[in-house]
């Protein structure tokens, strides 16, 4: 079997900066926009770009991700002639099993790629939200007779040190590459999307196979640059969002409900495909009030929701008020509960007469680098008892009881993290 181009989609990351949201699932499996999961976007980009062979490399907490992908039916990737293949690490004779770095993960699947005899290999990350026509990038790669093409986009110069930075001339040929430089010489940031000629990819991975935690940005790209390979940038100036922090994840969801959303998930010319839920239509009670929201099918709204994104099969009971929040699938919000600026994961139960996201902000005692921006975050399967007050920059995971709250309150900056969640 021979394919001109195949895609390798890296989806094994933990996404630790999403805190309790990724306690039990990989970042690419995190729900987004009330209906989708993050991995739906690169998978849909592949289908819309005419790429019909995709290897999905999984590792951290893959159960939810594997279940979602299945055999690839929603993306029309259930073909025997390619399709989607989930590629977890496995034990090999005389070789380590776990993936250790992005490039090492690809290296451990050389035989999978070899079976398609590709001319080109597209390397993707499974944890960004964007629309991109990879066919255009491939056309650019061919026209330039490139060995490697790196998708890149301009970022504010003050943020450039967080990225791999490309320096390119007027012909977009890369003249320098710096991985997270302290003093960047350009603001053209690598998006972690690469097209390699197959022989170049194979030889460079084999050459660096003994490199500890081998990574594309740190090791493979610099190695190829130092050895004089023809490397070009493909400039991308459309919507691309790294939803790797709680604040950026919340912002990306809130952008979907703008009057004119910057990222249009309703674009019929570039559809985003996902595993369908099969729920019945949304039911709105007589008492419900809804303003500028996305509401997933199967939900039952008997309270008020405003500027929020709700997943499928969410229940908002009578008297409850939800504002500026993300409520994921199969979650129940009890009657007369008030929620402001929260991210509540799947399968949660929030009791009645609660007040969530209130008071002045305080620094998180769990991890201020993760829990900030005034958000209240509840991990998958959490249970909140009736009548409690929860402040800002807080984190909750597990089945909590009234005894876990001093004077029925979790102050701003506090956290309750228990083993196991509500199933």
C-alpha cells in the first residue's frame, strides 16, 4: 500500500496546566464548545484536507480518547485503505516501551509509517484548536522542493520565548531556528506542525534515536538545520489557539459565543466532525432564561444561563443561575445555585443553594500557575454538597461532603482534591 502523504497526530500529552480537568484524561480528549473534543479539530483538518491515513499516538490516560476515536467513523476514517490507527506505546524487544519526547514517539512507529511507503509525513499536535488546510501547506512544500516545512505564525515578541522561533528570509527559507530563546530574533513561532520528506524524517529519527527525551523542537529540527537541509516556513495567519491553560481554555470557549465569533464552528465549507451523542433535543422549561449560550443536545434548562457553554445532557434546575461558565456533559446543577466564571467537567453534581465563584480573588494554595484568572475549576466526576460557598481560583476533585467545607465554605485560593470521582 502506498500513500503520498500520511499524518502522525501526537495525542499522548497530559496537559498538566489544565489541572484537575486532565486528572483522568489526556488533553486532546478534553471537551470543547459544548459538543466537540480538542482532538476533533486536527482530525477534521485532515479529512477536509484530503488526508485519509492518520496515526494517533496516545499515552497518558488514553481510555476516553480511544473511546472517542473508535474506528474513525465520524471523520470517515474507518477505511481499510488507511483510515485512523490508534498507536499506544508497546513493549518491543530490547527497547523501551514508553514514548519519551515527541520525536521518540514518532521514531517508535517507524514500521507503521514504512507500511504506507509515503513520500511525505505530516506531524501534528492533538491539543490545539484551529482550522488549517494541510493540502495548501503540502503544495507549498512541493513547489519549494523543501526537505522540511514548518507551519509558523507571528506572535507578540514578548511571548516569543515560549516557542520555537523561526528566522526566515524573503523567500521564507529558514535561516535560523531557536527553541524557546531568551532573546528571540524573530516573532515567527513554530506551531508544532511539520511536513517532512519521508527519507529525511526516517534518517533523522534513526540518527537521533539515542537522544534522551528526543523532541522535534529541541533536537530534530536543530539537527536538520545544522546539516544544511532545505527548510522553509509556511506562514499561517488564521485562528489558532493553544488551549493549554485554564484561562486560555475558558477564553477560547467564551469566544465561540461572541456575536461574530473569531472561530466559526458553524462554517459549512469546513466542517468539524465529532462522535455524535444521540441525545434528544434540548428542553427549555417555562421558567428558563437563556442569553448568548451554546447548549448541547439532551440538556434540560429550567434556570437561567448567560454567556456560557454547556455540553450534552446538562441539567440546570429551577432557580439556578449560570454565568460566564463552561459546564461539560452529564452534569447537574441544583436548584437555586449561583455559578459565576467556572469550568465544571463532565459527570459532576453541584448541589442546591450553592454559591460558586464569589468573593475577592486570592492566590491558589494548590498551584497559582494553574489556578488563576478568577476561575473555579471542578474535575471530572466531582460532587458538591448542598448549601456551600466556593470562592475564586479554587480547585475541586472528587466526591466532597459538607464536612470538607469549614463553615460550609471553600475560600478563594482553596482546594479540595480527593482520590476518585463520582461515577
